[in-house]
């Protein structure tokens, strides 16, 4: 295995690519009493139009199929439910699907070999039938209805739907009741065979593990699938304007909620996505964070009940900057956020916030779950894991921050307000 120091964090990354294309990333942390293992495919909710292997035409599969497929991977033909076996082995197991990836995981201090074998076995041996697919439709339909009752999921989904015109990020990862009803076992096998081949997947192991021993276990238990090229994903020419500028939704809540999305074209900024998002995080934390003048002022004026939150949702060429807040004076909250979007910060503030950001990186490096998730996110969003991330953040400078901020156009906004019925 190739060993690379993770600079400034007192950690090492061990890497190997197997003959079948599966990439293995291991970060041992011997002072931990736990092992966290994830197996990820670069396949998520937005991958509904693609060109399959050895075919010339794009196909469209039902919305929500990546999440549906994640559910069905735990269906076994003749053996016990994997969750029950993980539980008997003292391990916690789960799976998750988002816009760009699906991850299967387990963590536990004991029986690593058994748990690893179980993970590889059920992920690489799917069992789909007409009967178990129909059964799952009812389960996911109930999950969709539960999502519709959550103000956060409802607001988040709606602001994405209203901000984008063409890009499939506007469609909830879980799909809709009608799209779920149209899924067949043939659809599932088509997506599985294209996206669950080892050359489109990677495994990350963090914690109290010996890298070479873990690698040998993987080689003993892994499928011998030959390397395949990955499917060709459709690229969308998403315009800068939003689909709908403002929408009000009525729900069973007591305090109104605001979702303010700003759709920003970042094509002209030639920086790695992780560095660009770091600059934005430092800036918006300075303006709207818990220790900001804005936060202090709107609290004194009783405009907000809790901190303003913000998140970044990147696509091919846009980033949706989304602000979330709640207030009994929701129109005033919307107004004050908009009025402060173009605020300036000085170099002293930038450097102070950068130090806080660096401290958070060091703190996260002591947590095997944070390390694992950082590797996954880097690979999905940037194509590789950056072992020099700390130094890259350290080298960020105020002048470049100013240049980035000058390129942000705040004109294209999608606002969703959730009010009490």
C-alpha cells in the first residue's frame, strides 16, 4: 500500500487500488477503541440520466431510484437480515443516499473481519424480485409522506426545486410517490450493474486497524469483477435564473421559517471546490455567524430566536447559498439578511476566522467518523482526497477572498417561507 502523511494532523493515509478497480483508503488511529468502515458508490439522486455500458443512447430511470436501490441492497435471498447480524456482532450499521453518492457503513470495536465480510457480501450480491420491489414501494411511500411533514425537509426540497430549472438536484433524492411506483426490478439491476461495479466505488476505513491486514481481508472477500468504464452521466446546461422567486407554504408549525437560496454562477472562479467553499464559509460565518455583529443586533431586536444557519449546495457550475432561520417577524428577517449580504469584512477578521477554521480541522482529525466523512466528501466532490488540506487552508489569503466575493451576484434568489396554518 502507498503510505502518505496527512500533513500537520499527525495521521497517515494508506491507499491501494485493487485489480477490479475498487479503491481502498485506510487511516489508522490506534488510540481509538473503534473501527469505522464505509463502502461508497459514486451514485446518488441526481444520476437519473446516463449512458449505460456498451450502449450509445442516454436512458432515463425513475426519480428516487438510487435511494430505492439502497433500501433493497439489504434484502437477502436465503440469509438473515444484515442489520440483525451486525447487531449480534456488536456493530452499528446504516446506509445513506444523497445527491451524489450512496454509502454503506458499520462501526464497532470487535469482529471486524466478520463485519467486513458481511458488508462486502450483501453489497456485491443483490437480490431483487418483483415481489420484494413491490413491497418496498409501500415502505418508501410512507417515508415520503413523513418527509412532507418535516418543515426542514419540505423547505429544503422546495428551495432546490424553485432555484433550479434543469439540473436534477431540483428533484428530491427520495423521489415522488408516482416515480417510486414506476420502479421495476429491471430498473434496479440496470442501475446496480452500471454504478455498483468496483471501479465506480471506494472503501474508507478509519480507527484502530492495521492497514495491511485489513487490505488482505478485503482481497479475500471482494468480488473479482473485471474493471469497467463508468457510465456517462448527462450534463445539464443550467441557466443562472431561478425557476420561482418566492413561495409561501402553510404547515403545522408555530413559528415561521425562512429558506433563502441564492444561486451563484462560479464558473469564472478557478479554484478547487473545497477551497472555494472554505472561503465562503469563513466569509459568511464572519457576517452571519453566532459571534457576528449581525447576530448580536437581530437578537437584541428580537428578530431571531436562534442562530442563522447557512449551507452550500454545489452543482456543475452553480452554488446555491442557502440561509435558514426562524422568526415571528419573518419578513423583517428576510429583509435584514438581504441587507447584509454585501457587507465587507477586514483582514483581521478574515485571519481570525481562518484560525478558528484551522482549529476545527485539527479537532476533527481526532474523530474517526469525521476523518472518514472528510475523505468521502473529498472524493465525491473533488475526485481525490487531499492530504495537504490543512496547509492549503493555511495559505488562503484575504486578497483572494475579496476577489471571490466581488464575483458573487446576489440577484438570482429563490425564497421559501413556511408559515403556520
